[in-house]
C-alpha cells in the first residue's frame, strides 16, 4: 500500500512539473522578442499654397505574418500662404498607434490614430497683427501602400504609403480649407523603413521555412 501511495505521489509530482513546464513554454511563445521592430517614416503633402513635412519614428511588434502593430511619435510642420499674402505656420507633435495588414507580401492597408498637440501662428499680410494659439486634435488616418523586401516576420524593408484623414476636423494638420470656407482632405504621402530587432540569420530562415 505504501508503495502504491509513493508511486501515485511521484506520478502526481511528475505531472505537475510537466504541466508547469508546458505552461512556461506556452507563455514564452506568446511573446517573441525577434518580432519587435523599429523604424520610421517621412511625411510630405503639397497643395496649392501649402506644405506639410514631418518625421514619425515607430516601434512595434509583428503579431503574425500578416499583421504588424505599434506606436508612433509625430513631429510635423505645416506652412501655408493664401492669395493675399497671409501666412500660417503650424507645429505638431504627439503620440499615436497604428496597425498594418498585408494581404500579400508587397502590399498593405493601414489604419493610424494620432493625438497631436498643435501650436499655430497666423501672420497677416502688410505688417498686420500676429495671432497665436495652441490646441489638441485627433486624426484617423486610413490608406495603404507598397513595401519592398518584406518576405516574412523579421525582415528589413522600405515602404511607401498614401493615407487620408477621415476626421474632417479643420484643426487637423492633414485637412485644408478652401477660400470659400469648405474643407478638403489632403493626401498624406509617407515613405519609411522598418528595421527588425534581435534578429539572427538562422531564426529568420527557420521562420520562413
């Protein structure tokens, strides 16, 4: 009887240890540091009387072979001059989050949410007064793009995207205003690079296989 109890105890202990090992392995598999990436993009938008230029560093994680997600920081300058010579300058900075879906290796669709802090200056023509203000604004960007060099998770590649802001908010750095007061959505062109972190050649080959 004692032998049976001892054997049962040892068996239970072995099963418990094995279960703990499996749980640890399962937890480890949920996060892979080699799926982390960094990089960033440049923003450029040109329209009649205005220019938008910016840089946006990124940090993210490849959830699987077709979905990337991450956070973004924006630094954007906007300059405009109307037909009578009034000048407008805007400086934007703030955080955001994005997700990209790759239906095929070289193409992606993207959604980005941004919460930006805006500092604006109006300088009226003919030595007129100068007005300044500060505000916060949300932008909801959607669009798509092309990437060169992406084969699987953990690749270094360049990309080009075109997006628009769906917010229709006059304070957005991506929304323009016509002379009659109506709003227009300006295309946002971004070109950038995605750089994998913690990569090893053997692990990349294994994931592709």
